[in-house]
C-alpha cells in the first residue's frame, strides 16, 4: 500500500483524481472525511491499495465477476453494499 498526499489541480474533480490515481472515490471520501466536492488547492491523503473499479457489462453475473478477479461473491457484494449486481454498476474490487 502506497500512502501519498495529492494537491488538487484546477479543473479536477473527485472522479478525475480517483481515475488518475487508480483509487475508488469511496476510499478517498472516507480517508479525507469529504462532505462535498473537492476544490483546486485541496490536499488529499490517499492510500493506493490493490482496489480498482470494475464496471459491470452486459451478461456479467456475480459469479462470473468473482471468478474473473478471484474474489468471493460475498466479498464483492459486501464491499459494495449491494444485494446484487446489474449492468452499468461500478464495483470496487478489493483483492
């Protein structure tokens, strides 16, 4: 796990920073106790983990996603606080 501080540049959003650094937004929100969108100049504490975001595609099932990433079905559902997956859902996959 790599721990860094990141200064938000003008025009960046929480989502763009997270995509740039490969960190799920929910992790950044939790680590920085964010209540609103970030602003230029904000300093964010970020722990880059083995988490990444997977967008559910047509015909994905919880079983196929779990098998693809070697993670249990229960862990995926629990980590994402959902009872099932559906097309278009962005999942946090934490190995």
